[in-house]
């Protein structure tokens, strides 16, 4: 059975050349998947893939179209939070039957949809990952999962039996205290970060752990923290030590590493309980 995947850009734009590379990979290796890049993916208005109104309309169009089985965010950046509240109010019953995939800034929409119990949310590589060294493997991982494969799942999910979520640390910190923040009681929360100073990562962990502690989460897993800018003097503490420190201070169990990050090795984390049979 074929599956139809709508691709839109809630945050920043993509290029037609990169879209063609992703479409070619899918056609060659996953012929049961039909990718439909919305024209809005290639719009540009300042930082964004079109105005708030344009991005909102494209996401709602994709989500409400019963012809599509999934909505895949083309890339992150910044901007999903500017449309999330209006989007939720415009979604039709067809939107509840879909899978929504992305990470980074797209985590804002994933969180809002998860809280509203609309569809199924998945932290997963996006089309933009085709640009990375080895990025074909990242895109292939998501396409494989959409085809029913499970080898791309984050390894700790296998046999865990507890619901999980995965977020970029900055995105999760910005969600805390907003109407989009879901109740993560009993969840394993996985976090990753990119391009933040060590002291900023420590500050984010301080904020996030204090926000999560009252929810009685199952624990925290630390993904990769990459492309850390060089400070004028060393911070003097590893990221794992930071995570252990703030988990201990807030009574959260530190569960070790997570195989997620802003890189080609980024693994798939379905929100809630991981499926034993991929997206099917």
C-alpha cells in the first residue's frame, strides 16, 4: 500500500534543488512513498518560509487534506511557534489521523499537537538533513520508518515500555510555561542541542529540569550537544556533568545517553509509546 506524505515549512525555507534530491532518493528506494512538497517550502520572507499567514495556511492545508497520511516538516530554524496557536484552532477531523514528523524548531508544533492529542508526533530527521555530510542516511531513516521499518528507532526505546518524547533543549525550554507544553508525567524526556555555549546549555538544563520536576517524568536522557562555540575560557564542566547535576538537584532520574542530535546520526523517537512496527 502506498503512503502520501505532505511536506511543508512551518519555519524556514528549503530549495527546489534539495527537494529534488530528497524526492529522487525516495523514488529510487521507497517507491511506496509519494512525497508532495508544498510550494510554500520554497517561499521566502525575511527569515521565514513566507509570512506567518502563508506558513499557517500551508500547514493547515496539509494537515486537513485527507489524501495525506503524514505531514513532514521540511526543516527547522525558527517560526513554528508563531503559527501553532492559530493552527490548532483550524484543524479538521482529517488532521487527527496523521503522523507529524520533524525536530528542532518543529518540536513546538509537535508539542502542541501532542498536548491536543491530534495525530501522532515523531522526532525524526527532516528533508533538510540531506545537506549534511552523510545526510542521505538521515533522510533514508525517516523514509524507512514511514515505510514500516523500525531499525531507525532510538535504541533505548526497544523494550523500555515507557512513553518518550525528544526535543531540542532550547525549544523545550521555550515551551515551558506556555499553552503548548504537554504533560510529560511518566515520560522519558530526551534532549539535544546545537550551537550554544556550554554556559547556555547549563542554563537551559537548569530551567528545563525545574519545569519538568513537578511533572514526575520517568527520567532524562541526554542526546548530543554539538557545534559548541568556543568561550573566552573553558566552562570547566562536561555537558553530561551538567545534566547529572541538575537532575540530582531536581530529583529527576538521569538515564544516560540518547542517540539524537543535529546530525546525520539523529534517530527516530515516536512520542508516547514507540511502535513495534514503524509507521504502519
